[in-house]
C-alpha cells in the first residue's frame, strides 16, 4: 500500500464523519424551524416579535425578527418555553458547527501532514539519485586520475630503462675494445718470444714492451657506469586521496521544507520564517530568497519583482523592510562543502494589514446598541476584524476595562451597549500574520438614536449639508435627462432615507421645519417603492404638511389613508418616536410637548427614517438626543 492509498483511506473516513455531522446539523436546523413554526401557529391572532441572536462562523453577530413567534394561549410561561427551546436548538446548532469546524481543521492538518510526507518521499528519492550520480562521477574521476598516473609512471620508467641500457652498451663496447687490444699484445709477445733470431728478437721486443707498458699504465674502469636500481619515487596521489575522502565525508544537502506561516508571526513590515530539514545532512548555512507577489504582474513579464536573499545559520529568519498587508513568495536552499541543495517548494507568507479606517459618518447608534462601519484600506484580503471598545467615565477619562469582539468577517459590527454611556471604539484588521495596529478611535454616545442620511437614495434635486443633517430642495428644476438615477434613488418623490435603525427597541429623533415648506417625515421599509410618494403605499408611514391658501394642513399617511385631524398650532420642531415593542410611531410638537398622532403597526422588518420636500425649502434633522419623558408614555 503506497502513501496515496493510505492518505486517501484516512481522508475518506474523516469525510464520512464530516458528512454525518453535516446531516445531523441539518436535521437539528429543521427541528428548530418546526419549533418556531408551531409557536407561530398557536398564537397567530396575537402576533409579537422578539430578538433572536444569530451566530454563524462566516457572519458577524446580527439580530433577526421572529415574525411568527408569539405567546401561547396559556400565557407568558409558554412563550418563554418556546424561546428557551429556540435558544437550546440554536445552541445545539452552534455546538454541531463547532464540531464540524474541528473535524475540518483535523482533515486540513492531516492533508498538510500527508503533503509533507510526499515532499519528504520525493526529496529522499531525489537525494538518493543525486548521491548515486555523485558517487559514479567520483568513481570515474578516480579511475581517470589513476590511469593518468600509471601512464606517467610507465613513460618515466621506459625513459630510465633506455638511458641505463645505452650507458651499459657504451661501457660494454669500451670493455670489448680493451680486451681486443690486450689479446693483440699477448699474441704479439708470444710471437716475439718464438723468434730464433736473437738479433730480430732484440729489435722487436723493445717496442712491444713499450706498448705493453703503455697499455698497462692505462686504467681500465671496471665499475658500472650506471646504477642498476631504478629510481621509483612515491607517486603523488594526494588529489586521488582527496577525491576518495570526499566521497565519505558529507553529501550535498537535500531540499529544505518551509513551514506554513504561523499565526501572529508577522508585523506590518516584517515576517518570521521557519523551515525544516528532514534528513541528517550537514549544513553550513542557508540562503532564504523572497519577493513580493503582485497580482497585476504577468508570469512571463520581464518586470518581475526583485528577488532578495538572506544568508542565515539557523532554520529560521526574520525578514524586515517589507510592505504591509502584502503576500511574499519565499524559498530556501541549504549549502555545505559538497554543494548546494535543490530549492524548497515556494511558500506564501503575509505581512500584517494596515489599520482599518472607521467611516464615522456611516456609523449609527441607539440607547441599546451601535452599528460600526469601516473600510479595510488593504488591497489583499483580510481574514477578520477585531473591534475594541472601552467606556468613558465621568470627566472624559477612559475606563481601564477594554472589551474585544473578534473574528468579524465583514467591515461592520453591531455592538450591544448600555444606555446613556459614552464609548471609545477602535478596529483592528487580522490576517494569518497577526493583528494590525488599531484604527483611529471614535466616540460613540448611547444617549439617543444616531443615524446618517443615505445620499445614494436621495432624489437628484435634493442636496445635503456638509454635516449630513440638513436637507435642501432648490428652486432650479433639473430635467430628467440630467438626473443620475439608479435602483435605490427616489425618482418621483423628492425624498431621502436615513440609515437602517440597527436594533429593535425605542428610537427618537427630531426634525426642524418652517411654515413655508411642504414636507413629509416618518419611516419606511428599505424596499419601499422609489417611484411613489411616501405614505402612499403600505411600506411607509409619514406626517405630511400641505400649504393651502386658507390654512396649513397636516396629514398622517399610510397606504394612502389619513385620519381626519386638525392641528391649530404649526409645529416648528417635530419629534418622532418609534417603539418596535409596542408597534407605534408617534409624532409630537416638541415646543408644546403636544402629542400629534400615533400609528399602530407591527413592523415586520426594520424601518428607516425618511424625509421628503414637496416644494423648495429646507429641513434639519436632530438625532443622537435623549428622548423626552412624554415620548414613550
């Protein structure tokens, strides 16, 4: 059984367990749906809503209305039991999701480990092949060197033999000539000795004696003219010895393996990189290469990012002077006296993101909560965000206790707060490298409901002041062709929506008007029709002021219908009180503390403040203020 079969078998078992957990989670979710549906069926005649906390691993904490959940005929205790059942089911769903995430994490770890084993297997195989080639090359080099030394020594011996033989031959010739001369003298002497004629004997003997004396006086060298021993100096085989020793000293290192990036291992400008060597190779130093990954650079571009290199002795290194929230491609080689290893597989590391930027104009709040929005400010993706908040005590000093909300996947967060307090709020961006520095701190007050006007919903004839709370309708009419219209823009009614009220509860704001302006103020659903007037449909509720030649007329419109009411004192400052729990929307004359009218409606969805001008003029919105006592009596 090979590595792939083992890996596939283990992963199949884990995948089956994960599927079983997923089916259990879906079954539990269906049970939760049935519980809510049954509760709605029992109390259909008396509908009420309550908050449901929704927890998801991929979404931030948010609130959803339970439209069909209502008390049972037995009273509040049965309704509380339904709520407890729902929360128990949701808690069970959360546990199942946690178990599933743990299983998925284990599967990912096993896949990574199997991948490492595959890399080790391939590295060992490559190293063996490389060592086999290296040994064969050494063997061939040693044989070639020894052959060269043999040829050199054989040639030297041949030359020495030839010289010795020539010397011996010359000496042999000289010895032969001496023997011939001696033999000739002996024969001559014998011949003279046999002469009978004494006179002839005496005449010839004297020259012969003289010649013999001369020959005898000549010294004959009877020693060998050359050494019969051959000069055989020891051969210089030091290079061969070095080659032989190098085979058994150290092999070239195998390829290192870069470890995956560890959490919190980076800053905005630095990365801590670690790697491993899965062998007993001797390494003198490592070379770490890195370069930024640019998405808009083609793979075959000649303008590829510059590759930087760092030499280190250890199996870890901190690379500095990097870009924030940037991906870097890294690889490493190992070097010893024998050579350089193959490069490791390339790994991607990320530096810490830049601090987010809170969009204070788009943040909303109420006495119970605040909706904080920000923008990432980073080109590369961010894994999550962390919101940090601390309460400001009397005197404007910061309380030492700081609360953190972590693992936010989007650029907004709904935070539950206490009424009548002031908070300092900051945001961090988080990726695999770690958390960024904190953003600029903003102050949120929970004295009253604070919202901003959504300029993308405003009719083209409207303009909004720089502070975002005064709405103008000028005298100049724009032709339709000059209007920039889209699906969210009001086209018929010269109106604008305020930001979504973030939570259910009580909300209050005021609008400053004048006698000469026709206006509509109230609330509307987010999907209210943009080509109709406020109050003309079932998705909006508003107070309308109409100028007539004889008097000021006020209407309270919903679905095109208004009660017959007459207001004798024209309000200059109008208070609007929204109570989700009681299902009421009330209007007041703030200066007189006078109640004008109340709509009764079970708001099924969140509503948004809405404002409209029916003739040129201006109105000013005052929010973030404390609701007067009479507003919610």
